[in-house]
């Protein structure tokens, strides 16, 4: 009887493994290296990093309720200072949401000022704002470096009807705005370059926030957060000129809300997309192949929940020799993962 039970048990275990291998990759938990100071009243949203010429490693996080950008040490999470305060003047913010860093510039999307603000790092001199004439309810951004001092800035705009509903399909044609940003030292100016969004078919953008690009493959990934509808909860792939490629991915994999997007490069052409499946109870980060968008792995933090924005840096730092993944934690902090730990746990080459 014992051997019969043993054989049956082994058979069931083997069957389970087969089922597992044929389905989605199992979720793997990885311990966070640190959390920044709990700022539960501030509604922390999105992170970004800057690495200076003298060994500086700074971590920025937008505070929607604090109307500021909070600055931390990217190596240990210690808070350094707070930038901004509520207002409409240069250097002030009104519900900052998306944030990005390129070269020595910090770009911040302000939802309620309906603009993007540019500041110089590391002195945080405010240089310019743009988008006020076009943006209705901006959230996320992606910055593509062009020639020296020139950038394309893609901004998602979740504008609504007066009844705060998703607009008619015919009005979804400017869900993303592209601006040409020109800089020289501590001067900057920007102008609208392109507006786009499909008005029919699977490329329509219903509820948009996170966006990130891959110029090598001419891909612009846009998360569609629409819940309780088969049209949403997936990533829609456009090209950098605003044309829908016909590709979407993640449908059926995202169980909650599609959120932050970040790219890790293993070579000029290869790497991984990290995309948040935001939940207050079962928060996950789905990992996809850079080129094919095949789902390769799923990551969870031991404590991190309800993640909005994420940011990957591949810069080598103390405690993070292979770079770090920074994720928003439950509107109150930023959590940090050692990418070496992440890839080892997920069984992915880096």
C-alpha cells in the first residue's frame, strides 16, 4: 500500500509539474533591499534615478498629495530633500505624477497643472514648462534622446468627457502627445511635435498612464488600464512615429491593473520588459522578452504592494553592482530590488 501511495504521489507531482510548465511561469518572491521612509500621507507615485559624475546616486519620487518631488539616496533610501510645493510657478507642482530623468534633466508630469516641467540636476533649477495648451489630464512620460541636447518627450493624456467618462472612440486620437524638447545647459524649450491614438480596432487607448520606448526596435509600449473590459488590461505596441503596430501583449495575464513599464537591456537588441500588475493584495511584476513579448517570468516582492510607477537603472552602485529595480510601494514609499537577486531568482540571464 505504501508503494502504491508513493507511486501515485510521484505521478501527481509529475503531472503538476507538467501542468505548471505548460501554463504561465510561477510567481517568484524576492526580498527588497530597502524601503524609503514611510510617507503614507503623500501618495507616492513614480520613481526615477540620476547618477552624477562624482559618484552621486539619487532617487526621485513624485508625491501627488505633497505636490513635490522627494529626493533620496539611491543606495540606501535615506531622504535627502524635497523639491517644490503646491503652485503654478516654475519650481512648484500640482499633483506631480510621472517622472523621468535623461542626462542632467528631471522631467515631471503635473496632472492638475496640465503640463510637464523640466528641472536641471543637481541644483534643481526649474527651466521651463510645456503642454499647457494641449494636455487635459496627463499622467506618464517617456523621453527619447535624439541628437545632443534634443529629446522627444511622449506624454500620455487620460482626458475625459465632462461626465468624467472615457471619450467616444472618435476622440481618442490624441491619447499621446509628443514634444520636441531642446536644451542647452540650463536653458530649455519645447513645442508640440505629434499627437496620436487609434480611433478603431485593438490599438485604441482607453485608459492610459504608463509609457516606455525602445528605439532600437522602434517600439513604444503603452499600458491600457481599462478594467472589467476585454479591450483593456494589456500593453499596446505603437512605433515611435505614433503608428499602431498591430501588436498587443499581456491579455489574460494581467489580473488587476497594468501599470509601470521599464526596460532592462542585456545587449543592444535583447533584454526584458518589466510591467506591473498593480494590486493591493497580490502585486506582481510580469517579465516579457524584449523582442517577442513572450511572458518569461513573474516577480513579487516580499512586502511591496499596489505599485504605480517603476524604474530600472543598470548603473553599478554600492549594494547594487548589477543595477536596481525601484518600485512604488502602496502609495507610501519606494522599494528597491537588487537586479542580481531578481535575475537569479527568476532564472534569467543578464
